[in-house]
């Protein structure tokens, strides 16, 4: 069937639910944020079955928990995404969800990938990544000078005196896509990917890297006004582990003493009286979420930005 504008609208539309499942795994030197993927790599996606589930979230929770064995502590809908690629066949539409898997020790035996594989420019804990300074920034500046996108470039990538805003993950990816600096730009057009773009992150099919960028940006933004970070932790944790998880998600270092002072003053955690040597060295005190603060844990802001190392 064609509309009055001559466009073919007869293509079948497939509606899927795509999950950005986030967890934090403790590395040898620091915590590393991971996302669960399927071979490809791509995000776990299933078709929505309205006859089986009454709501989209119920459907997502059901198949994710059934397929992975993980109980999700936090689930929220992101956006609806339609793939950019043309061609024949069904048009894929995905409703993206952010879901958090708590407890680092459980993230084993599945295809958990560090999200830095897909966005190597987003982790600034060891300074500005060379991928950005040596490869992307010069090409972005050249592109912006010829397409009048300089303001977007400065704001998104924190250039020329503008601050780096960690939550603008999607905005940065979209600029790179528009500039032809990620593989998906060429894949969507059926063109070969230039060899020099091998360092711009692993591509994903359809809109999956955009969905992932949206999920990371949403999680980072929530750190600024809701203590969603706690959903990533095991039942008991040290202050070092809590700070390490915050730094892993935000991709930025936090001032140790300021962070600890904010946590102790928040009323959201309490000491267990026990100590642990999980990381070796001197035993560290363990904490847990204060039972009487369960409601505050869900609604009270903990502004980690105040502890950020500038």
C-alpha cells in the first residue's frame, strides 16, 4: 500500500523489547561497568507477546529473568527506537529498557562485556582517552567546521572550556554517527567501513548501540538525583567498593574523603560491625543499606557530583 506521498507502507513492523542489562564487575585494579550481550554482539531482545503479558515491563522481566537467571532490581523504559537501515523485509522497532543486575559476584558465565568496548571515549578515570584526542576530536572539528555543528560539538564533548557532562552519552554517539565516524554509519548504507574507524568502538546491529548509549546516559543522569547506584551493590559492601562503582558508572574519579563524608551523612547506609579482606591488605569495614532508610533510598538524592575530582 502507498500513501498519498507515494511511500510504501506495506512493510511489516516487528516490535521487540531490548534490554540494557547493566552490572559492575570488580577488576584487578578497579570496578568495570558491563552490559550483557548476545553473540553479534547485540542487546538481548525478544518480541513482545501481548497475549502472554499484560504490560511491556512484565514481558521484559519475565524473559530476562527466565533466560539469564538474574533478578532485576531496577527496570525503566528508555525510548522507542526504529532501525535506520532501509532495504526489504520487516521494519524493526525496539522499545529499550534499562535494567540493573545487583551483586558483582553473580555476573559470571554469560557474555558480559565492558561497555568501554562500545564507547572507548567514555571512561576518563585515567584522563582523556587517546581515542578521543588522537582519532575522533581532529575529525570532529574538521566535520563541524564544514557543517556548522561547532556548538553541539563543544557542549557534547566538553571542548573549549565547556565541562564534560558524563550523561551526554547518546548525544556524543549521535554526533559521531552524523560525522561518519562510527561503523554503523556505513553499515546502514551498505558501504565498507574505513579501516581507521576500528578504534571507535565495537559496532552493534540495527539501533542497539544507540539504545545502549541511551541506557548508559540515563543511568549516569540518575546518579545526580537518585541513589540508583545502590541497586548495583551486593547486600554488604565497603565504602571503597561503593565509590569504585560510582566511578565506574560515571567514568570519572571522585574525591575519597568528600565521597565518604557524603555517604556517612546521607543516612542511607549503616555499618554491619563486620570487616572484610576481599581486596587483600588491611580489613575494611562493611556497610549495608539502613533498613529504616529503605524509602529514602528510593527517593532521596545523593549528589555524587560534589565529590568529583575536577
